[in-house]
């Protein structure tokens, strides 16, 4: 392990200028918190090569254009079907997030075709392809197609995964978002609750996915005009994001604004 320091404390040393003193403590190799953080980073920014890990990291820090360049080059250079599936998935995700839904579908379908030809019908990569395509159709407001693909992914996950696996929670979250778009708040809450039960058992208390989960509940309760419940979940979202995000991060700013809006409704 390379040299790693923990921040002990930070104090301003000059009231007239933005000068701060940061006291650091050298972390030992057997530090439990450091080991847990390292393990979490490996899980979330994993990859078979340094370039693949770089692509994931660029997406994590919202350097989308650079990530697209990396994945496009990697796709052109590989002949490995497994890696092609991964790169098609990543490029599809980028296009989906940029609102280029037709391009996203094109990439995801290419990944799905490779998976269907090479993998058994219950392989997790097939579930990932179905989920991705379902998400794009949901964004396109084609809810019947979205539900069909989400259900295919869920059937695979339910068959091959333990009941508390995070990928099952992702499926429940997808159902919740879809039902919310369709105006079925009861089914949305039921799906989100199943996702929350898994996330709270398997993720650290300050994980961004938990914040997103609580935010989902808050938005549904807000739309149902159950403002006290909405406020409670927005505040849980805020607490996590304040611990894990920069003070000027748009996600933190958004939830703070939503809290103020909800308080005015009470």
C-alpha cells in the first residue's frame, strides 16, 4: 500500500486570507477504516485493466466526454466479446445520460446481441443489458417496453442472486422509478421499500445509493402531499450528502432547496 494520510483537523490560520493549516496522521497498513475504504473503492471502480478502471473513474467524477473517448478507443482495439459488451454498456450509459436515447439503445442492443449469442439465458450480463434498455425506454416515456425489459432483468436476478444482493435492490429501484413515472405511487413506494431494506443491510450508512434511495421516497411523498414524510426522507438524504459531497455539489444544493420548499408547505 502506498503512503496514505488521514486528516486530523483543519483550522484557518489567517482571518484575512483563505489560508488553512491541515494536520495529517500517517495511516498504518492495518488501519481498519482505510482497509474498508480501499475495499469499497476496488468494488466501485474495478476493471480488468487500468484503462477500464480509468473509464469508470472518469464517469464517477463526471468527466463524461473523456470517458467516452477512452471507451471508444478501447472498443476499437479489443476483439474480446466480453470486453466489447462492457464497453458497449458504458457508451450506452453515457449516451443515455446525455439524452441521446436512440444512440444509447443502439449501443445496448449490440451488447445484448453478443450476450444472447455467447451466454446462458440466466447470465447476469444479460440482466444488465435488459436493465439498461429498460432505463432508456423509461426515459423515452415508453413505459410498456421499459416494464418488459425490467421484468426480464428481475427474473434473472431473482433466480441467481441471494435475496440481499445490491443488484436486486437496483431492480426494485428501477421498478419504483417506472411506477412513479406512471403515477402509481403505491407500487412505487412498495418497490422503493424493498430496495431500501437491501441497501440498509449491505451499504455503508453514508453511501450515495442510500441517499438516492431516501430521495426517491421523499419525491413520492411530496407528490402525494404527505409533506412530513417527504421532509423526513429529504433530511436523511441531506445528512448523507453533507458527509460525502462538496458544499457546492449540485446534488446537495438540490436537496437543500427541496427541504426549504417542503417546509413552506407544512
